[in-house]
């Protein structure tokens, strides 16, 4: 089950940008979002790569409740309009 097992990830700037921008979206799992936000912050502040962190334009720090609920509601509305 790998619960609370530490591991190390090594990635280049492009891989980090892709992972952080994708996993920080409102539809992302709250745990993934929290980690993506922390990675973005650490790249900019702790690692000293503020230019790389600044290039990540699609990192979403918005506060969302019930992350996937809005997306599921839109999908259901589309199904209703196509079905009728």
C-alpha cells in the first residue's frame, strides 16, 4: 500500500512545470494540489530558481471546495442536453 513511504523524485524544469501545472488544477486531488503548490513555492524560494517558477503561468492557487463537483455537474448538464 506504500502509505507514508518517503521517496525522491528528480526532474528537469520542463518535467516539473508539467507536473506542477497539471496537478495544481481545481480538478486535482487535494493532496496532489498541496504538494504541487509546495513544489512551486520551493522552486521559487528555496532552490533560487525564481525565473523558472515565474514561467509556470498555469499554476492554480485558487481555493476550491469539492474539487470535481463543478466538472461533474457540467458533464451531467451536457449529457442531459445531448440526450433530449
